[in-house]
């Protein structure tokens, strides 16, 4: 296997300039969830260039491609890349800055897509060196509920052939390029969106006794809802409840008729998740009623928790150490962020890991989902080579 490992490394180095160019092109032309038309066309263009058969139009803009090695029916492994961008105005001063106003690849999905394309190129060259099939899943809409992964699954992306395992990677600006991170077992939280309308009776701010103040009700409600986590959750179950948007369109002397709140609830336990939903609604309705108002409390259930199959992930860690060296593979902590890759992890053994993207000199450490996020592009060489190695190594574990 050492000969194959060295060949993968050599091919990754050879393909690196072209894959960086692909990434920069995607970065300059970001598209929002379920609107990744140009991105999908670019993916298809390169799959055709490398004679990799594919099916397009899954979940609107999604693509599934197959690379068959020797004895292709023996075992199938899936590799996933997400393609969508975020509604953020880019502030980076770079040649490949986003050309689409108010849209940016601020979460690194351009890196994910380009990297898996690089992996596809490598695997297409070495397909006579492994047994089995590699399924490539280029997925839309990771950033928007219900998540493109759930739609891809519903439309058969995990069938014909059915993979025995799936890998996904995500940029990680807290880690230098050349390093990766893994965590077996529970890794990321479920994610629900909360939309609340608190209703009262507006009027003059100087005459509050004639009104039912939804601003005051909302203030009490935001504070009271924190007890759902602090007084109801088992301390062993991480939970987060946050409100990031409060909209009260009154004025200094005008009490509005209603206030809108938007927030998120995240946890790592499905029974508690369901119980917390019920408790939040009951608390909100009772509190608003006690203060003379009412409330519409809408919880949009999002992604489930993401769990990495322990056996698969331990094999991936060992393979990554072989490819990169022990010092370049780190252990990750549980995160309360969410990822729609979680949908795959509830269907089959999954391994979702982190790709270091910071420079050794401390550049490119801006967080994802910020207007200055960018990467050290040396990380792409690691990303595509390691994923190719993980796939062929797992195919060899019959």
C-alpha cells in the first residue's frame, strides 16, 4: 500500500494548481442554496473531462458520480461535498473575490467541492489499483433547512449502489494547513430554528396602562426561556438556546402591536430535543397569557445530531496518520454547531472530519460565516489526497 500512498500524494501535488484554479473560480461565482446551477455545471464539466460518469438534477442541482475500480460490486464508499454559499458580502481584497453581490463562500464549500473534484481526478487515475466503487455526492443547500442532504437521500442518492460508509470533510481555520481533526462518536448538535411572534396591543409609550406591551412580554420571555436549558436539561446533555434577532417596530414613544423573535435550539439528544420543544411552547404561551398577550411559537425542526461511526472513524484516524504522520492528526471536541451531513450519519456509518486551512504563519484564521474568511490553499492538496487515501484504505478493509 505504500506505493499506492506515494502515488496518491504525487497525483495530489500534480493536480493541485488546477484544483486551486477550480476553487478560485467557484469562490468568485458563489450561489445560494438550491440555486447552484453554475457550480453544478462546473462540476459536470470536470467529471466529463476525466471520463467519470454521473447523474445530475438530484435535489434540483445535486450530482452523483461513480468511479468503479476492479470488481466494482464488492464494496461502495461515498464521498460528499456541499456546494452552496452564504448571503454575506465578501470583504477580502483578492483577485477571486465574489462577483455576486451579497453572496460569498464564507463557509468553505468552494473548497469542499474543489477538493472532492481533485479526489475524483486522483481516483479516476488509480481505479485499477483498488477493488470496489467510489460514489461522489455533490450536494446542494447545506446551509438551508431542511438541508440538501435530506433531499438527496429522499431522491435516492444513497441507492444503486448503496454505500457501506460515507466521508465528509469541512474547512477548519483553527487548525494549520496540513493537519486534520477527527472525533469518533457524537460530534455535532441538532439544529432547530425558532420563530416567535409576541402579540399585544400597541399605543402611546407615555400611556402604557392602556396597552399590552409585547416588548416587555418579549423581554420576560427571552429570559424565562433560558430556564429550559438551565433547569430542565440533564447537565450531561449539552444544549444551547440563543436568540439572535429581535424586531420591535415601535419608536421611542410608540409601543408596537407585536414583536418578532428568531433563535436557535441545539442539543445532542433526540428525546430531550422533543421534550424541550414542548416545554418552550408551553412556557411561552403561559407567560404571554399571564401578561395579557399571546404568542405564536413556531419551531422548524432542522438537522439531527451528527454522529461519527466509531469503528469507521478509528480506521480513518489510523489511515490519516499513515498519510500525514501522527503529529498532523488531532482529536476534536464536541461542537454545538450543526451540519446537514448529520442526515447521512443516521443512514449509514459516517465519518465527518476537519481540514486545517490556516497558514503556519497565522494567516487565514478568520472564522467561517464571516466576510473575511479565506484559506491557505496548500490545504487543498491535503484535502484531496487524504480523502482519496481514506476511500481506497476503507475499500481494502473488507
